[in-house]
């Protein structure tokens, strides 16, 4: 039985990796200028903070996030493909590719203000090794052992992000409110307690 479980887990890992490679559509490389992005991002500051460190945890931290990930997300908003983000869709609608590259470069260049580390054994286990019995892969497999993400694969930084924002994102994937084939599959296998534990642990990583 244990052997079958491990085989199923191995297949799940292979599926996640294969799907991740298949879904990667890195944005065209346009050199962003952070100084220009600082000016262009003034409207973003009301929610995300002038430097990408918002005061309210309902908004994600953008400071220190990979510019490739920020670029990808802004392009998704501009294309009106996020039905759950009408405000961001409207904000990004008029942005050019150069605007997006500059804004992404600006936020990526700033220092992320970290969150307190959480001693959370369940969250640590999920992040580092996953849950084989549920075919849930380790978060670290894509987001890095320290939550640093992967810019070439366009996987976001999780370490230092607000725990409540990470948890909300996972709950949105689980409910189907937010669409992403891989993350929806992973989140659907997690209980609410497991989601919250993983979010708490990831948030406190440095």
C-alpha cells in the first residue's frame, strides 16, 4: 500500500512538472527601467505602497518580486483574463509593454519588508515535503527552499509575503475563483487548515 502511495505521489510530481513546463509562456524580454517605473507606478502606490510594501495585508507585496512574474501578471490583467480582478484589469488596460516592463523593474528593485517567522510544523512539512498521501507536492519544488521563487520559470516569491494574502490565493484556487490548472489541482487536495498552515510558514521564510 505504501509503495502504491509513493508511486502515485511520484506520478503527481511528474504531472506538476510537466504541466508547469507546458504552461510556461515567458513574456517577451523588454528591458525595464526602474527609474521610469517609479513615476509610472504612482497610481499603484495607493494600494501596494509606493515601494511595493502595502500597509494593508489585503493587497500583495510587490517589492522584491521577480520582474518576470510581475510582467506576466500585468499582461494577464491587461488582456482582461482575470475575472476576479476587475480593478486591476482596468488599471492595466492602457499600459504598453514598455510601461509594464518599467513598473515591474521598479517594484522588483525594492526591498521586501519581511514578515515574522512562524514556527509551524504542519506548514513546514507541506512546504518542504508536501503530503504524499494526498499527492500534494512540496511547495519548495517550484517556489524554492526559501520561498524565493524562480524568475526563469515565472514562479513568484512567497517568502515575506503576507500570510493572509497567500492563504486567500490558495483558497481562491481551491474554490475555482482564480484559475490556474496546476495550483487549482494542488489546492483542491488541501484542507483549509493545511492551506493556512502552509501560508503562515511560507510568509515567514527569509
